[in-house]
């Protein structure tokens, strides 16, 4: 399956696993890379020395390419990058911050750099900063999210029309239909987060996985819009923030209500009511906890069926 | 281009033009039907006798199938239906209300019925009510919108997995890429609103069209979440409501701020600051005001290119 993305990362399939905090540790990352995709360690929930250990453990499990996601809002983002460079990581995805800060530094060390963007404006900025590819992520995605709430369906073609680097679509993709749709929109690859968070190899707490499997398509909530939107499972914590915003609470009050360590409490420790269970709307599509290899196989074999159906419909145009 | 939707409506292409208020009058509807799609009169902004006149004028312009959209929140929805039946309209799309109210009545008169849904739950209800097809409309769509803010990319496959009637995808579709993506997701057809509102034949005021052409992907806003979300161009009116909600105003206060006749003021009379300029996020993709025939031709010819690209990528899987 040759696309600009498989060439760029030297992988088999243009399928990237989002580097989710508390989820994307070495078992998940290695499983995705072994299955022909690109696994990304989620360094956002790791101390620098933990990241070093995770990189080494991933290497013990796979010789295939993998990368690290580094959220630039982390105060010690630079320290995480140094560790990644010391450990000879060749692929870095940056998110949640200014791509101008580190892209040329990473590139000068031979790293392939991707940056996650929620809008055309930030896609342009990322391209100007010199990234190799942009991840265009729609508002249906789990976790931190853009202020303008642009959906993947609207975002991807507009980003593809604007930048000349390859585009990876993210947000709302959970099966072969979503992958084919993203490709039709002009993407060269996809990043899937929630689908991989809900696999056997994911490091998320079993309680988190349980809620994800149960969830219907309307069971996530976008909240904290006044300070930086987050999409998560609609539990007591998320609803409380959402209601407080619409009750007129200030950004400072919202920040206080969100507090610290909520994602750890939810995703890592399994508190399904008071934790921040970050997940995307596509959780509704995931009905079973499978191993990564099976998920990847289903997607790849499903792509054949989806394309065949599309061709059957489209060929009739000519008649 | 044979799909369940072309068969159902006896049209050439599975492309439906949304029955938008103040936009979808006989020139637009006839142009879409003449071009091989399905035009829908937007009765939501018409008195019953106006609807009768619009139906007759549409028939003067085309002998091809067209339909009427009837929003069920209209107090006189039943009167609009009677007019449609008296004028022998064979296709009715209902929206914004309970499909159980009129579906069997319409079906007993031989009408083909579609109902617009924002979630899997309502898709099930519509199917149970006996509709012939559901329109699965995502939160990126313009105008009245679901409370759960589910995006088209997440909604369409989950609706397709749940109902056995054909699915029409709506929200965020503006070109061949969007049509192909919708088909990949499992839709049998598409409904496009904003793309057709921004054509020469659309009845919208030139000022509305000007704002739509100028708009970038982040220039719409979903507001009135406390009383029933509306997506429109982000002007003074929309921003004021949005800010009032986050300042803690009650549903009653929001209802007061929205007031009456705002869509007429914006879309029909062209007040771009104080009117409700309902449009979807995909407005960002529309850069030029073209005649409907050209828009349709571009989509149909574009589908060939999109499918060819997809096949090129997908065929590599087998290698």
C-alpha cells in the first residue's frame, strides 16, 4: 500500500496510531508497528527517563519504525526531545503548541517531523516551520482539540488544498470505511487514536476500555471550551465542567474544576466518574476489545470490500 | 450511477439538494433536478399557498422528480403536507421533529418519505416509523442541528450499521471528495445544502452568498445549544448568542436573544451582521459562485478522479 506516508515513514500501511497519554506505551506501539502501521509512544504522560525506558522496551519488541508524540505544552518538552534524540528515535509527532519551536532543531538531527493541526491556518504554519507532514485532526477526536471545532470531513480536503506536504487525517476514523473516506478526501494516511486505545495491548485501565466499548456515538462531550477544548467520555467530571461553562463560570474557575491529573485518574487509574476519560466519538463504532493485529487485519481486508463497493457505484457514472 | 437512492427517487445521480429555508425555491430546485440530482423545495420559509405556487413553478421548469422538505416543528406542518399531496408531490423529506407523526399518512398517499436524523437513536425511530430512507446529518451542517454534535464521519457508518433502509449522508459534503467519502462510509447518497445555497440559482440574498464565498473553514459557529443548536456564519448575531450562553444566560433569555425572523433577515434580506446566516463548515471549500449545472458536472467528473486515486492507493495492498 504505497502512499507518500508509507514512503515517508518506511512502513507497510499508511496507518498511524495516535501517541495517546496513559495509553500508548511499548506494548501498543510495538504491536502497531509490527502489524505494519506506525506506533507512537505517548510521551505526554511520561517523565523523560520513563520515555527512555519505553523507547528501549519498544525496540526489544520490534525492529520496525516507530515514533514518539511530544505535546509542546509540556514544560519539559525540550527534555523529552533530547531523550528521543539520544535514543535515536527517527520520527517525532508534535502537537498542542507552536511547530516553529522545535521543527528545524529536530530536522537538523535527521528526524522526520509531523505536527498535529486543527485548522487550515495552523496547517500553513506547520508547513512554513518545515514539517514533513501534517496531521489534520477534526473535532470528533478524543483529547485536546481545536477551538474552532472543525470536523475531519471539512478539515481534510481544505488542508489538502492548502499545503503541499502529505496530509494524515485524524479524528473519527475507526475502521476500513473511515480509512477509505479519509483517502477519498485527499489524505495520504490516517492516524487513529480511540480505535487503538480500545485494544488488548493498550495501556489504558480496563475500566476505561469498558466505558469505550459500551459508549454509543453520542456518549462523548467536548468541554473546557473556554480554556482549550477536550473531548472525553461523558461522565460526572466532564458533565460538571460542561455545565459550569454554560452557567457562566470564568476560565479561571473552569481551570480550577478541571484541576490536575484527571487524565491519569481516569485512563490510568480507572476512575470512570471523576477521571478524564479522553476518547473520540468513533468509540461508538468499537464493540469489542481485540488485539491490534486483528484490528489491523480487519482494516486492511475491509479496504478491499469498501473500494469494490465504491467502484461498483462509481462505474455506473460512465454508463 | 445506480444506488438504492437513484432507484428510490428515479434520479440519475444520488445527490440531493437540501431543502433550505429562504434558499431552495423553484429556480434552484428545478436546476438541481434538471442536472440529474434531486431538488427539494424548502417549505420551512413558505406559507402553504406559496408552497403551492413554488411546486407549480418548479413543474414549469422541469419534468424530472423533485420533492419538498417539511420541518415538523412548523405549527402548520400538516397544512404544508396537504398542499404537497394536493399538488401530487411524490417525495417528502421531513426534519426537525418526530417522524412518527406523519410518515404513515404520507406513505398511505404513495409518497416516498425521507427523514433527517442527527443520531443513531433517531435513525432507529425513523426506520420504525416506516420511512424509505434516512438522512444522517452531522454537526458540521448548517442550520438546525442535533444536541449531541455528532460529526458526519462518525454518524454515517454507525447509522448504516443500524438501519436497513438506505442512508443519505449530509453535513460537510461540498465536492467529489466528500461524495466519495460519504459512499465509502456506507451511504447510498448524499444531501448537500451549503454547496447549493452558494450557487447562482439559489434564492439566498447576494450578501449571504458573499459571506459564504469569503468564509474560511472556521467561520461558522454552533450556537443556541441550550434551546436547539444552529450552525451559521459567525457574525455579530451568532457571536452574541454564543457569548450569552457561556455567560450563563438561561434558555428563556437565549430564546429572547435569538428572537424571530432572524433567518429571513439574514438569508432573504441580506443583513450580514444581525441576520442568521445559516451555513455549514464546508462553506470554506466554496470559492466561487457557479451555476448548479457546473457544480454538478464538476462533482460527477471529479468522482472519476477521486476513485482512480483511491484505487491506485488501494491496489497496492494486494502487492
